[in-house]
């Protein structure tokens, strides 16, 4: 890490289902942070960027440059001595925008199998955090280490033990409540939805309570199959908060309200204008291609030119063994029809002369080798 002490930090704000999030990713280290915010004013931006810069400093990194959009111009003097590079109105910070698209894809795969049509705010925040943390737990491509993950580099924690990851996001459990006093009739179980691991040594998890709708942490639980009543309860909480539907199983990611995050980058595809200049007669999928040679589907689809092969006389006796020779006799270990004097186990005295047909006199020697041969070995 001593060769990468200076770090460039890229940052931006994006929306998920209408909720804003502050996101950063560092070049080289490729460590991601994400945090929900209430607005985009100067105080909010400083409150989120200061802890991130302090984290890098505690691990021996120096944030020499900050790259962001124009809305971060207001904090230029507050982040000195780090240099703030603000893009133009039509430009974007490529690293952070690509990271947001990647988290969108991770979030989509996480909730793909969930039965909920709406998600409460607590679950949306946990979903985005889950996507960012999952990306931090693996060594980053083109990062400073091929073996250490960004999470290990920035926190010093070892790679997670996947045997300890016992619950999936969105599962239904009954968590244990340690009531005080315990000799009452109050239930000691609470229905909850799994969010994320807390990261402590006890292996506790964060859950969303189906009673209060708030986040809670517990280390004892019992996993229960999902029921229609649980699905209805979660969707009722989300609808009460005014959360939109998850259309097509994909959470809505936006750069700002009414400006959705697309699934591709402009530089990753060719301009649409280039396709408009293509002539329609260059390729028509409805017309057959003259350059394509269709292979026959079977032996009987092969057309044979009578002028290229020898044709037996009409009075000749047709022997199936002659017209349909055993193909197993040819190839390695068999008799090659082009080889003269090949050894055979047959008795020469048992071979009868060829009386079934005569070769075409008009054919040369190269064509005669395709003529039908005598019945070898016929008793």
C-alpha cells in the first residue's frame, strides 16, 4: 500500500425508489461507501464526506483529489488540502457512475426471488448497503491487490467466513426477545425480515420488525417459511410509507428524480446514428444467403450425378452386399478400397470374379476407384 498512498476519491448522489444515497468509490483501492441522506445541501455533503476521508487517513492513505459533479462545488474550500475536480455540466465521473450501475445489477439479483411488490424504506436502505458491501468483500479487478479485498484493506478485517452467513436478505424469521421481566405473558418471539449481518463476533443480524417496522439486531432466531400473511404485512408497511411498486423486479435507480440510471454506458455501445446510415439491402434476414451451403439432413438427401458414377446394366443382378457395403470394413484396421495388395483374412480361392457390372469405359482411372466392387468374402 505504500506505493498507492495517494488516493483519488470519486463521489456522487443517486436515488433508489425515490430515496437519495451518497456514494463514493476510490481509484486503485476500489473501496465503496454508501449512506442514505435526507437532502443534497452543503451541510449534508460535508457530514458524509468527512468520515470517509477520516477512514482513509486512519489506514495510511492520503486523499489527494476528489472528483465529483458540479453540485459538490460548494464544499471546495472545506475539503482542502484535497483538490476538488468538478466536471462540466455535460460530463460525468466515469468510475462512480459505473459503480452505481454495478450496484443496481447486484440489487436486482438480490431481490429477484423475493415475493414483495413493494419494499419499505428500511429494506431499501439495507438492500443498497448489501450490494455495496458484497462488492467490497472480493478482490477488485485492476485494484492494488489480487488477494486482499477492498474491505480488508480499509478495515483490516479478514475475508468473511461464508459458513457464518446463514441467512439470506429478505427471509422471514422469528427472533428471540429477552423480555425483562421474563415472567409475563408478553410474547418472546417477534416476526422479522432479514436485512444484513451486523459484523460483530457473535454473528448477529439486522432485522426489520414486522410489529414496529423498525430495524433491530438479534443473535438468536428461527427461520420460518414465507407465508402470504408476511408478504401482505411487508407490502402494507411499504404502501403506508408511499413506496412505489418494484416494476419488473428491478428497483428504480435514478441520478435525480425522473432521470433513471440506464443499464449501459454511452461509451460501451456504438452511436445509434451509425445504425441509421446502414442500407437496408445489406442484409435481409428474410432472404436466404447465397453463400450458405446447406448440408444434407440424411443419406437420401444427397444428389448423385449419373454421369459421374458407373451405372450397372439393367440385366445385372443387384446384390445388396455390393451396393451397400459394410462401412465397418473400412478405416483403421479394415480394407482401404484405394490400397492395392492389402492383407486380408479371406481365402483367395473363395473370391469370385466381378460379374455384376462393368466399369464405364468413358471414365478415367480416378473415377474407376469409385465403381462398385465385387462381393468379397461372399460364400
